[in-house]
C-alpha cells in the first residue's frame, strides 16, 4: 500500500520521511505512543482526479485524546493516493498540528457560536458542530478555533494573528477582534447568536 517514492511530512516539526525511513520507524513502534490516545476523525473529504480515477486526496481533522496524560491534540491530516497497476498506493501523507495542550472545554467553546459583523459588511461566522468550533473568516478561509481562555484564542501562528473576544456582564461573547503583532486588524460585534 505504500508507494515508491513516498514521503511523510510530520506535523510535529516538518520532518520528512522517505518510504524506507517511515517503514523502519513503523517497525520500531513509532506510532505506539499514538495508540495510547483515543483517535477520532471529523470532516473527512475525498476528491478523486482523472477518468478513471488515478489520484485521490483525503483530508480529515484528527482528534487525539490521551486521558492518562490529560492531553488533547488536533491535526489536519492529508493523504494522497495514486493508482498503480490497478492498486491504490499511499504516495504522501502530511499533518498540520492545530492544537496540542490540555483537554479543551467544550462548554466554553460552544458559547462562541454566532455571526460577528464587521463595519464594512463582512462577517466572521463561528459554528458549533460535532463538538468543535469552526470558523469562516471574512475572507472566506475556514479553520477550527481553539480557546486558551474565555477571551483569547490559542496562538498557533503569530503571523496569522489570533482572535480576542470581549465579553458581556454574563461572560458571554459580544465582540471579537483579529489581533496580529499587538495590532487590531479588524473588529466585529455579535449580530446573531448561533446554535450550541
């Protein structure tokens, strides 16, 4: 099932394994630490190319929960498959680490669902779905949101910035700003509360 050539790009540090290195690591138990975690996939999509199909791309969000260590991780994982001599083979795998830390508070995250309106008419939409908070940004980009606190998003990439929320007297969100390098890029107010 593993093609030659093959590449696996690790989400932890961007390290790239070729086929030989990846198979040797698997034989040594490279993935055993992951087996101690409960693994759940969300939002899997599959796109095929060609007629008949010769290439397939599968993308999913993967949640790993290690109850013993009280850790939770989220990875966006992509697999590219090619058909060779009638057999599907994995030619490339890649993960993008989105969150790694203490278990997330689903009740906290669910409160933030809603539509936040910017002054120029654009909007940030946060949807609570399958136990996760999904965002569609004003530019159309989509991602999952992870909160470090009631007012701060986990900073995953300082260049992209992070969301900062303002709360009302009941500690419910009423507004949000995208902040990058301590500069406010845009601000939006909650216009429609979403479903939890």
